[in-house]
C-alpha cells in the first residue's frame, strides 16, 4: 500500500499543508512526494525533510491542471493511493486525473477510518458521510486542517522524472495578495472579520489584532464581495476551511456557509452587537458590543498582557 | 459559439438540512429545492456572453429526477434556448454524471461548456474537471471572470494565493465561482416563455453508461454539536479569556 502525494507550493515555497498530508497519508502506506514546478529543486529539498517521506520526485514544468495531471498519470500505476490536499490545486487536478484513470475519487477527507474507509463532510459540513472505497487504486484529497503535521529531520532522496508534459491552457498571470499573515488553512489562531467591519480601512483594525496575536486573518463572503478583503481570505463552504485552536469572529453573523469553514476550530470566540447572532450562540466566549469600540481596546489590553508569540 | 450549461437541482441553500436518524442520508422529502447557486452563475455567464453577441445557442442539461425540469425552466427563463433532462431517480456518482454529460457533449459539440464549480449538497467539486478530461478539453475552474479573445478565453480563477489568469483555447470547460457575476431573476414574461421552449426528456439508461456506483456509503451522520459557551461582560474579561487560550496552546 503505497502513496503518491502531490505537494502544494506557491512562489517557490512548499505549502505548510504538506507535512500534515504526509502524516495523514502515512496511515495508507509509504509516502513518495511529487513536486511539479518550474524550479522544483528548493521545494523538493524542503519536502525531503518531512519525516516519513521515502523519496521526492520532481517534474520541471509550469504547474497548471494539465501538466500536473499528466505528471501524476505517468506515475500513478506504481501506487495504490494518489493523494493531494483539498486546496485549489488538488481540487483542480484530482477529478481530472480520476476521469482519465476511470476511478471515482473520494475528496475532502477529514478522517481515515481504515485504508479504504473515509469520512468526508457534505452539505456545507452539516452532515458527515462515511464511504467505503473498494476500488484497487484510491484517488483522494485530504483537508490539511483536519490532521496534525509530521515532524521534520528527514533526508529523503530527490529524483527528477524526465518527462515532457504539455498544456493547451496557458498560464498568463498571478494576482497575489501581498500579506505577511500566516497561512489560513494551517494557522493556530485566526481572526475573522465580517461585512460590518465596513471598509478596507476597517479591516486594518482586524489585521492589527491579528498581528498582536500572530494570527492569520480571514473574512466572510459578504466582506470579500464588498471589496473589504481579498478573495483568498474567504472562510467557508466556498472559501478556505480552517481548524485553528482559536477562532475570533468579529462582526460575523454565522451563516451556515460560513460555519462550514470553521467547524474544526477548537475554540470559537465572538464579538457581535447582536446577542442573537448564530455565531454568538455557538461561541465558547462572546462579547456583545460595537466592534469599533471593542477591537482597539482589545488590542491595547492584549499588548498590556504582553502576549508574544 | 455554442454553449452547453450543466445545472443541478439541490436542496435550497437556505434550508438547514436534517440528517435522517437512521443514518441513510439527509431528509429531502418536503424540503425546498432549487438550482444549485453555482450553476446559476454558470447560466448567467452564458447569457451575458450571448448578450455580447457571439453565441449561436445556449443548451441546458440536467441529470436527475423528473422535478429537475424546474431548474431547467429557471435556466430557460434566464435566457437559454432549449433544455435536456437526463432522467434518473438514482443517486449517481460524479464520474457517472461526467460520463453522461460527455455523451451529450459528443452529440451537441458545444464550443464552451459551463458548469458550477461545486454543488452545495455533495460539495464534490468534481464534475467540470472530469468532463474536461473525458472530452479531452482544457479546463478553467473556479472562474471569477471570463473574457472572450477570438478563439480563446482569458479566465481569471480564484485560487488559494489570490487570483490567477490563464488562457484556454476553445473548445473548453469552465466552472463558475460566485463572484463571476450576479445572476438575474427572470421576469414573469420570460418565465411564461420558458414553458414553450423545447425540453427533451431522455432516460439516463439510454446513453450506454454504467450507472452503478463504485463507492459504498456506509452512513450519513450529523456533525458533533458544539456546547454553548458563555458571554463575558467586559473587554478585559474577553482579553483574559483570549490570553488563557493562547497560553494553553502547544507550540507547533
Ligand atoms: C452558495 C453560497 C456559498 C456561500 N459561501 C460562503 C462562504 O464560503 N463564506 C462565507 O462567509 N459566506 C458564504 N456565503 C454567504 C453567507 O450566506 C452569508 O451571507 C455571509 O457569511 C454573511 O457575512 P457576514 O457575517 O459578514 O454578514 P452579515 O450576515 O450581514 O452579518 C453581519 C453581522 O455583524 C454584526 N454587526 C453589525 N454591526 C456591528 C458592529 N458595529 N459591531 C459588532 N457586530 C456588528 C451583525 O449583528 C451581524 O451578526 C455563501 C452563500 C451562498 C448562497
Ligand atoms: C452511494 C451514493 C450515495 C449518494 N447519496 C446521495 C444523497 O444522499 N443525496 C444526494 O443528493 N446525492 C447523493 N448521491 C449523489 C452524488 O453524490 C452526487 O449527486 C453526484 O455525485 C454529483 O455530485 P456534486 O453535485 O457534488 O458534483 P459537483 O462536482 O460538486 O458539481 C459541479 C457541477 O457539475 C454539474 N452537475 C453536477 N451534477 C449534475 C447533475 N445531476 N446534472 C447536471 N449537472 C450536474 C453542475 O454544473 C454542478 O455545479 C449519492 C451517490 C452515491 C453513489
């Protein structure tokens, strides 16, 4: 039972999700990592350090759905499991690969019950489906946030696979959100802001609180649609799925599509002017009041307490 | 340009669903159903392209029970020309859905196939990508903007790091994200007119596709309930609670 795991990376840096995927995949067998990138060397070197990795395979190509799918297809016969993160890349390529290999994939897995039994959320996380996959090869995506990271300290060998992969679709441009906040999907603390934050300037207040706590910053769809926050900050059914130790939701009503993204949070704190807001109802700790008054005071208070992370 | 749009009938996104106590699934009897929101954005994108002038025909296809006619009618009222219902009462897997759609693609030969990026019931996010592979076409998933440039599309996609723009030569498959556009509500005359547009109903069994599922659903269970917490009275109490959480966190 062996695993081929597709590594996510951005801007030449390995995604922090990879160590979690390795730990999760180890339940299925020995893990080899595939890196498809224009310059895979430094990404592969990072991947080789993750404990439990047997080897890292690199393909030099512009990563886009067709090149990644073709690389995976080239290697897939050697493995019983092909795994990717339930990220924008994994979601793009695993179903494409599945159709090529005529395999029904199981995606957004949050729990591995046995090598062929998995749990995945449906209906925006309002139900959990347990499926048995009797197919000879399993195509899977895992939600990184549901698993703990593997340790580092490994020195797995790196091999380059000399294949030429092409794509009819061409990559034109990346529009990257400039931000030095931690990765949302794997952050330990997340601060979320809703549409009631009122403006992009208002979001600087949320970001300031984020900095104080070393937290990642997220937003509701309503806040993103209004242009107050970038799209890659969206948390929820259509955005990112988070599972931090602490989620602080500020001016967020708690629509079920938003709750879909935060169900894995250990503790949920809420600041809201409405004591009846659904998010207040499920929060472990809530403070009722005006966010514009509360958040600056909270920053001062936390600075006074001297939390340094 | 000919456009095919695949639409799915799902439990309305405003309905708070209930898991059946016997673990066999989600209660759908007597529950309000409507077109999957992502599919609405896909239909709107097709209609907007047609309004710009370079579209010969918009065809709608849905796979599901007889009642899926309703969502096809919604799409026809938004401006599509004709509909195809592939009728089945069975719960089909995504790969089977994609194979049935691929048969329709080989009959209809559309230049552009639009789908929603995911359906809000099963949240799979599979079908567009699978259909692209089965029909050997390039794909542009999670689209928030589509610009026609001759025989190519420039598509801006919502991805984890922000957005990216790619070009895809036609014929191609594009899946719609929610920020692609604002779907119209069809006016009553359009709704009336939709009823006279052609709608072919064909049994799923006539396409020569094996409809049997590969996976076995063992059970559907409700998620664990969160225990209600407490409301604190002041910012300093709230800050103290935050501090105590942070201090308890194990270093990763
Ligand atoms: C198919 C579909 C998918 C969706 N996917 C997502 C998704 O992925 N993520 C997502 O977030 N949403 C998603 N949505 C949208 C979702 O339904 C809600 O509309 C959205 O989450 C609401 O955002 P909000 O909480 O910011 O705004 P609102 O619901 O408007 O809530 C604002 C809250 O702020 C509080 N408030 C107002 N003023 C103040 C103040 N001064 N101080 C403190 N509190 C204040 C109010 O009491 C209220 O609770 C989706 C919807 C659909 C149909
Ligand atoms: C064992 C088993 C149990 C199941 N149980 C249930 C159940 O309890 N409830 C249930 O509702 N389903 C059930 N299904 C059905 C199945 O999971 C999904 O309906 C099917 O896989 C489509 O998934 P999706 O809608 O999430 O696809 P996605 O890939 O998320 O859909 C993306 C897009 O593809 C297109 N599309 C998808 N489906 C259709 C369609 N039917 N017609 C036209 N276009 C379409 C749409 O444009 C849609 O926006 C079950 C299936 C199996 C095999």
